[in-house]
């Protein structure tokens, strides 16, 4: 009498490593921003998508611009310029929610604007409205530089996830070198912002600080996005599509 076969025990699921989890998070964020090297698209279209189009530009520029203009015209009461800045961020968030579009960018901007305004109101210094931005540049610049120098570029992790190769890019000398220099380039952008803006913050030059923050924002961000996109597309060229046979 034959004994019934016992089905093999299922293999335990492999736990994701920290690099895979981080790569998935970074890659997901890049994909939501329209930066997916696996898809086709002209460079200018990719950059336009990454900055959010006209709406993204307005959400990024108008709150800070309104604060700078109003603070320059009338520094006191401080709550006036801060209130208008936060109010504009809230309007953009409400519009996204009403239109049922992804509100993450606007909500992020609203939270950042509210936190910065709260700090400035607490200290009574208009320059403190820019403290979160200074901290962000320092953190992002350090993370980009350190990760690139130790061979675990954050850009490489994101691209590896998007292209479905995980961390296999680390075995390719050409890719490792490219992601190293891309990481250094992004770190240089963040540290350049910090080097210019921190002395102005310490000198309490609010209007100049706000103006240079705008100038060193999207005008520098967009070209570097374009360079990053072109380098990644060169590292991962699309396979040529098979020609379709002519229909009779």
C-alpha cells in the first residue's frame, strides 16, 4: 500500500535587504514623478513631468515669492507674509484634493511651509522661515555624497529598482562610476545652495536669501534632472523594437 506523498513545504520568503527596501522607496518616488528610464520619452518631457508642469512650478515658486515680496514691502507684522505664504500652499493642496490628483507634492509643500512659518513666528525672525530648507539641503547633500563615495549611490539604488536589476549595477564598473559622479553632482547642488544661503541667513538678509533660494531652486534642479536622465538612458539603452511584417 503506497503512502500518500507529502507536498513539499513552501520555501520561506526571502526578506528584503535594507538596500532593496530603500531602492524600492526611491524608485517608487522617481516613478511617481515621471522619472522611469524603462519608459520612452523626450528629455524635455521628462524634465517637465519631474517638476510637475505649470502647476508644479506655481506650487514651488508662489508661496516663497509671496513671502519675499510681502516681507520686503512690510516686514511687520510677520504673520502677514507668513500667512499668505502658507495660505497659497493650502490653496494648492485643496485644488489637488478637489481634482482627485495625487496631492503628495502639494501636501509636502504645505507641511514644509507651515513648519517653517511656525518656527519663524516662534522666534520672531523672518529668516527662520528658511531654516527647514537649509536643513534639507544639508541632509540631502550629505546623503547623496556619502552614499556615492561608499559605492551605494542613492541614484543607483533607485535606477536599479526601476530597471529590475536590484543592486546588480554595483558589479558593472561603468555604472558604478556613472552613479558615483551623478551622486557627487547632486551633492554639489545641495551644498552650493547651503554655501550661498547659510551666510545670508546668519546675516539676516531675508529678501536676498529668499530671492536666491528661488534662483537656485528649479533653474538648477531642472538641468540636473535632464543630465541624470540622459546618463541613465545611456547606461540602459532601449532594445530596438522588432519590425512588424508588412500586412498583405
